[in-house]
C-alpha cells in the first residue's frame, strides 16, 4: 500500500484571507481593545495616544518574528523573567565517595583527582590531537 505523506506540516493554514487563525485573533483583539478605548475615553487625542501602543502590540503579535520565532514567545519569556526568581547561588561541593568495609561500616572519603604533570598533560593532548579522525570535507568528528 502506498500512503501520501503530508507536506508543509510546519506552516499554519490561512483561514481568514492571508491571515492565520492566530494572526486574526491578535488583530481582532487589538481592534476590539482599541474600539473600547475609543468609546470610553472622552477626548479623541487622549484616546489616540492610548490606542497606538495597543495597535502596535497587536501588530507585533500578529506579524513580527524574532530569530524566526513569533513575538508571543518573546513576550512570554519576558513575563517569566520579570516574575521569576532571580537569585542564583553557586556553592562548591566536594564529592564524597562511600566505601564499604568488610566490618559493615561505611567510610566517607574525599574523591581524589590525580594530578598530571605538565609533560604528561602535553603528551596526552598530543595523542588526542593525533588520533582525531576528521573528515577533510566536512571537518566533523566521526566516531
């Protein structure tokens, strides 16, 4: 049996003319909020100064993309950052290894890292550099 594989599954469908459903909702919401501001505010000039940011925000939500991602992701990240915890602490912890003795006691000891002399370190880096298998065409490591 042969099945037809759908193409362009990452592209949203255009429902309202050249607009997708999300774009239409963003623009309709911005237009609705703008109308409510126009109807409530008694002075037209004041209403225009309130309507312009709402209209620009709804246009940005509908059409503006940052690094190929919709603007709503940037707004969501900004809100999470503004409301989230900003205290980051780093504590250096020493790794402990538990050893079981034959008597049943557990003994904790600090993990010891072997120290390499400078000549051994150079030998090690030289051997790693020599043994790398790099493709001359793609310059990527192959394993």
